[in-house]
C-alpha cells in the first residue's frame, strides 16, 4: 500500500516538516524456524514486512495486516518483541519522518508467500542462519523476536539523561 491517506492529509497541512509516526516491523517465522522477508521495490533491500499504524489501529493488527498485504501470508502475533526509535528519515520528495519502531514476533498460520503488492520485488522464506544482508534495525528486530526469553526489549535511557 502506498502512503496512507491520513499521512497525505497531514502533509497537505504541514508540508515536509518532520512527522513522528508509529511503525511496526513483523518478524514472521514458520514451523521450521524460517523467516519471511521482502525485497523492497524502492531500494532493493531485504527487510522484514513493515508498515505504519493507521489511526485507531492496534500495532498487533498492523503487523497482521501488513504481512498479508505485502506477502499474502496470514500470521498470528505471538508477542511484542521490542520497541525502539528509528533515526530521522528524509525521503526523496523532501518529507521528514521518524518512527516509533514496534517489533512484533509473528507465527505463520496459512497462505503461500508471494509478492502481493507493488511495494516489493520478492518475497521469500530464509533459514535463520542464511539471511541476506539486512538494514541494522531489521536485523535487530529479528534478534529481538528470536530471543528465547521472549521478553520485550527496549533501548534504555541514555546515561546522564535527566528526564
């Protein structure tokens, strides 16, 4: 799905000024422990399925929706794997954004993995020990989701920060 309508409406009001947005990364595993990845059409990089939380939508539902929209696969969220913040992003059109990065661990339920939208070039299952090169926050998302302790991770407050 391209840029959500609510963001386009916000951009009409604020232009390219920074937007703080909630985003979800969905780390999907199957019964054999393989990971579902997509290769993005905009930059050719492999990533986990991800997307923006729509107004009023629960992050777990965003994970389920985004995986289905991007890959045709139906998943169940097993647990919150972690929460972090992305670096600020400047898009080619000049829009500025930064994301609250909510990582959900998901389990395969059904469906055949395939390119199911125009945002991706490929969709594939990978063995966990044979992953392609991934952006650092996507690799972190996988590490968090596969942590056998299954407790949500977060980036601690920086040392010396008084708030």
